[in-house]
C-alpha cells in the first residue's frame, strides 16, 4: 500500500510544463548514444520553431572519427519537386557527384509525396580525377 501511494506522488501533469533553457549549459565531451533499436512515431507530432533561436558562434565539432552508412538511404520530401541548385553546390563542395538518382511520386492520404533517392561517388580517388 505504501508503494502504491509513493507512485501516486510521481504522477505529474505535463500539459502545462514549461522549461527555461536560457542559461542551460551542457557538457557533451563523453556523450555516447546508441540508437540501434530506436523507433519513433511522429504521426501526431507538432512542433513550432517560429521563435526558436540557436547560437552556434563558438561551436566546434570534431568529425575525425565520424562513420556514416548511407546504404539504403531514402529521403522523403513532401511536395518536393526538384533537386535544386543548392544541392549541386553542396555536392561540389563535398567533392561528390551523382552517378544515379530517381524521383518517385505518388498520391497518398496527405496529398502528393515524392521520394528522391541518389547514389553519390567521390570525384577524386587517390589523385585520379573522375570529371
């Protein structure tokens, strides 16, 4: 009976929860995150970033040991109809070229949805220029 009453004290009403991040400081030096089995349902998720301000003036990120696997990557863009000039510039800066791409569109319950997929390849491999 005592255990049940102590659990009752932990019930909180999160409807009116407010958090102030003005003076928030985070030390992420030893942060390790494992997303191996992560599943997120965002069907009813609504987020308002209208007044969000983020200052990255002193941000330093070390990508020396970064490993990313994009095999099977699919990017979905609602009502996206073009790859665009900005993507071309981004790929030029990353020394990448598109060797294959496709745009698939279908009508769903939410309207038109397009999936843009692409396979990238390094332009320069060991001094050999692929252009």
